[in-house]
C-alpha cells in the first residue's frame, strides 16, 4: 500500500512539473541591435526610440532588457547562434525567414523622399517617380511595401552604402531624391554630420509607405517565451504616444 502511495505521489509531482510553464532563466532579456539612429544607438536617450518602447513594455511585465550594438550581419548571426545569450535583434522590418519570429510592432517607419527645397519632386503615383533618379540605402531595400518597386529595372536609382551618403547624393545633385525613413532623415539633417546641408534639403510631404519595425526573436522555446512577454507588455502601452513623446524630447 505504501509503495502504491509513493508511486501515486511521484506521478502527481511529475505531472505538476510538466504542467508548470517554462520561465525565463533570468529577468533580463538580452538583445542585439543595429546602429540606426534615432531608432537605436548606444549614445541616444534610452538607446533610441525603438529600444525605449521595448524597455517600457518589459518593465510593465516586471522584466528588464540589455541591448548590445553590432553590425547588421553580426547582430542577426549572434541571435541565430545556438546557446547564445542573445534571443532577439532590432530594429528590423518583417520578412520571410525560417530562423526568426517577429514581435508586435515597436515603432512605425514612415518612408518617403529627401529632396532639394528648390526642386521638389512632383508625383502622384510611384510609377511617376520613374522620371527621377533616386538614391536608395541598404535599409529600405528590405521593406516589402517598396522593395519590388525599387528593385525594378524601370526605376532609375543609385545605391548608397549608408543613409548619410544617400542624403549627400541629393545635396550634390547626383540623384534627384533619396528614399529614406522620415525620422532618420530628420535626425541626420539636424546632426553635425551634415553641416550646411539641412538648409538645402527637405523631406517630401507624401509618403511611399509606412511599415512597422519589429524585434526578431530566435525561433526557440526561450525565444518564443520572451516574444510572448514582450507582446503582452506592448499590449499595455500606447506605443504611438510613447514615440511621439520621444520625438518631441529628442527634437527639443
């Protein structure tokens, strides 16, 4: 009888363990990030707008986040590496990939055109832009809403290695406009990296697209767990209000 009771107790304990949800190994989520101000950067307030939103979301769930910055290729490779402490990377546009799962949006990325103030681009539809040569940076080529149009041979374009180079190509009339994120463009035009350029350029009134930015999580049990925690935290926030407040503070 005693052996039967002990066996029943062991089965009960095992069942409880199996039904107990998996919890994070620590209260701190480790992420990698690509330097892309004002969304992410080690010297920005709160390490950037996207990181700020993530911190707020995880704080609402009782957790913290630590973000380390790497080059674009290394940021994603570290997350995909087995046994890595990094479980996600940001900021990223959503794309088809079997290695990562994507969070709810952490920021909105308004995509439009940097142009000369004296020669603004006139267009109604994206096909109208075939009359102009456009500068294209590495970030926007990964946006599903605009990449098919940009990759078409019908659209004259010149590829830039960075957002700074993209803006300089407009300022020196090597291209008619530059396809860029509005917040990135406005941040760079106000920075010390482009002296004398901001007075010549402006961001066009019309947007080409307004995609979202995400955190890409490792497709593992722990990665999915932190994905759920972040998403739950994001659900408690007014993300746009947080971003609007961040932009106001940054621009003051």
